[in-house]
């Protein structure tokens, strides 16, 4: 019985490497990078584009809603620190992308205000929302983002920093505050 239990534990935790659904999600992406769907995005300056527009550059993606008083503010602070670190290391081949998922309230003006609050440099950091509501669920699903409306008109959601490679594939997921991990990982991918 003990051996059977150990076997089930080994299988369910992917060889004792994934103890939560979040760690399992991250491990799955590391093993099998995936290309997100071609969602049409609207930037804070009202330009329309897709992730394909970043082909040839690495992109670090986070998911926010602009009226979020907690996690999203921390994500903005993480991106602000990452923006400074990338500028200092002269990494013009890496872009930051914040995707607003509250289509009703994450207007271009709200995205612009969020960017100004966090000192987003538009040459380095683009704030967008999904332009077509039909594209939102597949995009969130591809990145493993779970969004649950709360009783206060906001959302509960998971937060992370997602690295998309030069070919447009999601290849790695980091904790929302793991700026050093992102910088180190991107450093190993220079020119690849």
C-alpha cells in the first residue's frame, strides 16, 4: 500500500516537482512552449496589433486590470523595476506588455493612466487590452490566467511574469516579483 501511495504521489506531483496547479502550469510551459492565439490587441494609444508584431524580440507579459488596488499595482511596480533593469543593460530586444483583461473599464485612457502611474516608457512597455471580447478567453487560457469576478466589482486572478520568445512562444513563467529571475533568464537567451 505504501508503495502504491508513493507511486500516486510521484505521478500527481510530476516526479515531486509540482505540488500546486501553478507549479504544474509553469513546468508544462517550460517543457512544451506554446504559441498564444492571435488575439487583436488595442494599445493605450489606440493602435491595433497582435503579439506577432513583436516577432524577433522577447516579450515579458503580465495581465492586469487598471482598477485593481492590490496585485496589479504590484505587477506595475515589478514592470517598472524590470524596465529600469532592461534600460541599464541596454536590452532593446526585450519588450514589456501589460494586458488589461477588464474590457469594460480597461479603456485606452485607463491603460494610459496606469502606465503613467508606473512611469511606463512606450518604447519599452506597451499597455493593451484585448480589442475583441471573443479573443479574451482563449488568450487568458493560453497563458494560464484565471480571472474570477469578485463581489466588489473587481477580480481575483493569478499573477505572474510570462516570457514569450522571439518566435512568439510562451516559454517561461516567473513569480510576479521575481525580477532577478526574469533578468537572469533573459540574459541566458541573448541572441537566441
